[in-house]
C-alpha cells in the first residue's frame, strides 16, 4: 500500500468526531430539558451497579464547562485517529471506552466518575505511542503534534486537582499505551530511489559516470554516450517524373 493510498480523506474523518460531539451535547441537552441528573449512571468503582458507567460515563458531563473542555480535544483527536488509523479506528474507540472504564472501576475512588476525558486520554496516548512505535515519519510527526497541543494533559493523570477523575485519566493513558502495543496496523510503504537500495552500485549509475572521483564533470563521457545512443537514418525521396 502506497503512502497516498494509506493517508487519504474518508467520510469517517468528519462523521466520527461529529457523531461523538453531538452525542455528548445531546445527552447534556436532554438533562437540561428534563431537569434530570445522570451523574449516578457514571462509573462507581468496585460496585456492581457502577459497572453501567463503563458504557454510559463518556456521554455524561457535570457542567457546560466540563462539556466544553472535552469537546474540542475529542473532536480533534478523533479526526486524527480516523484519518491516520482509519482501518483500526473504530476498534480503538470501542476497546478504549471499555478497557479504560473497566480499569477506572478497579482503581478509582468511591465516587461517580463521568465524562469523555477517559476516552480523550486513550486517543492521545494511542496516537502518540503508535506513531513512535511505527517509526513512520508522518506518524512520528503526528505524535509530536499531539505532544505539542496536549502535552500538558500528562499532569492530570496525577491527583493534582480536586474534583477531577485523575483515575479515569490514568486509566485512559494506560489503555492507549496497551492498545498501541497490541494493535497491528498496516504501514504505508515508502518509495525508495535507486540510490537508496542496498544493492546500489555507484559504478553502474549512468549519471555518476559523467563525474570523476573528485566530482568534476567529464564532458567526454557525455559526448561518447550521446554518440552511442544516437542513431542517424537518412530517407531519400524520389523525384516525381515530369
């Protein structure tokens, strides 16, 4: 698979982040319209009933600020995932939600853990580590972009601020790393020029034959090559009889 075939735009690049953002905003809008609070449907660690939050917690947010803070990173990282890893993208999202939620249920404090930030950490972690592991220059560049934009997120996998589920962030970060290690993705083949091949021999290169060992241009070789390659043919046209 060539680089152009691998990195190309698809509908998922737009639809996936759009669906994700609409989903979390729709749930919040329904809460406001009906005057209800769905926080108790979040993950409650080590309680059987709290396992429902593994599926529902990414859609539930406590405030507009909480929702807004998760909207842009979710949209951007989802677009990155579906553009650069479109074949495995949906699988990464589904496994990311399930595994990060389950890990939060195991290690979290006895409180309701809600929000899409766990999934955001899954995406950021996966994109970063997978790009480094593949060593493909475009994917490595993407990893550096993620670090540049969202590098400060690393601090929030630690208990540095009250009211934030650092356990959910840590679970997402660990899950993203594990998925980067375990998920196999096809890497586009890079075009190699003749001089990049292992069996390349400078003496057989027709272009380099025109230069001596000091890099000086040898005009005679060019003239000789032209003489050997050019064939002159004469065509005689008979005169019409008067």
